[in-house]
């Protein structure tokens, strides 16, 4: 009997010892390894919070090692107090005092706050299309092809006014910082955005050319709040991570919304006959205008077919002393955008300029060889 009791005791001790060996306590090196993988602070912090046992060295020597490992102060603060309140000094203990009153969303996606309640934004389908292939071959691939995202219908079914507030519920292992807020450009019966552009000397990854920066505020498990106080009138969308594809047949999803001016009606107004067919543009005061200035010019022109789409508009003629020349633009430069409106045909460029009153300053983005420049010029008056 004594032998049996002794054997049971040994077995119990062995199981306990094995359990202790299998229980891994998160260490400084684990955090440094996660940072070296490129994981965001939010993901690292979530992992720390989800770990029951930690063995962090937050001595001066340990902190020095963490900084050498490029660990951020935000993560280090959580390591100092892994399961405590880590609100920034001078800020409320809760990131959002109203969160407790909300019915928080459980399904992953983007929600807009309407009347204090989260309302799910129905995603729209993104169709991807590669472009600029012929140009890539002609330049021996010095200029890379573009990937354009296209969303059917000219406007989003969701129309809102600033200030805006959104909630983003992410899937496991992702953060709201992996979403991209994009400006969508209206092109007739669709909306478009540029996804990949550039060449050897200049290249924008992701959707950076049309990307709008935003700040996130974590308020719950895989839940972030986004507040947008200043945003131009127009079409926008949150592009979910991991949906980009170079195949024209592939599709992803984007959570879209239309930002309206304060005094703009949700239905389209009618134009007077002398205004002709126009596209709405927003003035500096946020008011949508359809006025056309037929004599507006930038002192530059192209020999391209006005209706044929290109990766920007190549300028063939520059007026001496005109607005374009004064801004440093020369023949051969390619106009990509005017006032954040990306252009693909000479007809679109002409229409865009004519929506600006002579004497108005506009922002111009153009490409010279494989480098992209941003400048501004004052719209001139032609004869």
C-alpha cells in the first residue's frame, strides 16, 4: 500500500512539473520577436492581454533591451502593468465613456453612428483592373502598370454629413490600422480609385495616392472608433485588408459612404440650360457648384484623343508665360490630378479646369519620367 501511495505521489509531481514546463510565460524576447515580424502595437498589446502568465523584465537594463529591439513606448507601458489600466496620463481611464451604453457590434465590418447607434455599412463590390501594360512594355518596365479599383454606381447608398463617427470591428488577428480610407473619384456611372502606381524612382504601394489618413481609438475587443471632423464633400470608402488583387476577374469589398455639404439636398438638383452638362465640384467653402468657366485655362494642351483613356494626360504644348510654365511644368509632363481629382482623358482635364474660376489656385499632380511631383498654379483666362 505504501508503494502504491508513493507511486501516485511521484506521478502527481511529474504531471505538475510537466504542466509547469508546458506553461509558457511571455518574456521580453517574445515581444521583441513579435515586433520584428512587423506586427502592429495593437496586435502585440492584444497578445499580452490575452496571455495569463508573463515574465517581463522592466528594469532599466530590460527597458534598454526593449528599446534596442524597437519596441514602442505604448507596448512597454502595457508590459509594465500587463493587466492593469494603461490609459495615457491626463486622459480618462476609459477610452470611451459612452461605450458601456452602446450595443456593441459583434459582426466584423464597418459601422456608422446614426442617432447614437451603430449602423452596419453594407459593403460594395470592388472590381480590380490592371492598366498601363502597353506603357510598361514600351518603357522596358521603368513605368509600372497601375491597378484601378472600380465600384459600380456613381454614389454610395449611405449619405452622411460631418462630423462623422465610425466603428470598425475587425476579424481575429487584424487591426483597424490595416483598413484604408480612400477617396473615390466619380467617373460617370461608377467610382474609381488608383491602387498601385509609380515606377523605379517613385512608387506608391497599396492605395496611397487616394488614401486619407485617420486615427483609431480602441474601445473594445477587436473594436475601434474612428472620428472624422474634417473631410471634403465627395465619395469615400473603407477598404478591408487583404482584398487587393491584380486579376480583372477578382473582386473585394469596400464600405462606402458619401459626404454631403451641410446645405446640400440628398437629391440632385436640375441645371439651367445655359450651364449645359456638368459635373458637381466642391468650392473652398464646401458648397457644391456646377458653374462652368469656358475661358479657364492652365496654358497647356495635348494632342491625345480627348476621349481615349491613358495613365494621365501627356502635355504636348505649353503656353509661354502661362500658368503651367510658371508652375514649372514642361512639355512631356503627364498631368495625373487636379485638386485631388484623378484624370484619365484630355476631356476630363479640360472639364476639370473649366470648373475653376480664373484667378483660382489649384493643386496639380504630374509625372515627369518616373518621378511624381505636386505643385500649384493659378488658373488663367483664355481668349
